[in-house]
């Protein structure tokens, strides 16, 4: 059984959205501000899905 990642990274955002990695970094930074997280804290797949209005199961397909 393959384990699923809990955190999402700019490269994952790039694969999901089809936009640049820089856009992924900026989007994750915006999500951290929205969630009142510190810059060193990770954004989870569930937080990303809730912010973007996406289904979590669909995200895991793209992250494989």
C-alpha cells in the first residue's frame, strides 16, 4: 500500500492547477495568511482543498 502525503508543496500545486511553481508558492503563502499560520508551518491537503473548493480525493489522484 502506498502512503499518501499529508502536506502539499508548490510542485503539487503546479501539477494540480497547471500553473507555475511560483504561483504555487504564492498560493500556499496566501493560504498560510488566511489560516493564520506561521511561515514555517505546512499546509495540509485538507486545508488546501477547503481553501480552493476542491475534493480531497481528487487531489490525491494528482499527487501520486
